[in-house]
C-alpha cells in the first residue's frame, strides 16, 4: 500500500510510516510516497521486504496445544463426567458416546492446528 514513509534501516528496508493525510508534514520529515507493507511484528517495510513470521518452536507449540486443550477439550470432558454421574439411561449413554467422539475429533484438530516441528 502506498504511504508516506522513510527508510530507517537500509539493510532490512524497515520504514517509518506516516499515518493520516498531512502530506506536507510527512514531507517535512523527509518521507516520500512509497509502497510499504506491515510485517507480522507490526513493523513496516518496503513492499517485498517484510520478514515472514518464523515457525513456532516446539515449546511454543506445546503451550499452544496446552491452551487449546484447556479451552476446547476440557469443557467437553467435564460435560462427559457430569453426565456419567447421572442415571445411565440409553439417552445419557448415547450423549456420552457422542461427546467422546466430539472430544476425539477436537483433539485431532488441535494436533493438526499446532503440529510439532519435524526434523529439529
């Protein structure tokens, strides 16, 4: 996107970007219209120079999985446990089995969403 900007690091092509519409002010700061892009870290770069987000480490993925299990799987497990405390009618048994399947699918989805690095 085109914005008033000034390169602040010649090696990385990181830029300082002016926001707003005061072209005269931006030019007084040495900025010119340039094609820039925002990187994953919030910094701005000349278009085509923004660094890509690095792959998460094994530790980051472990934490991501732990959080996902806590937020997405544990509530299903609690629901299963509450139902197990009730009289085991055919409807309750069927609901527990459905929830177990849902939980298994959610675990697999989390593993796919947060894979551990391979070959490190």
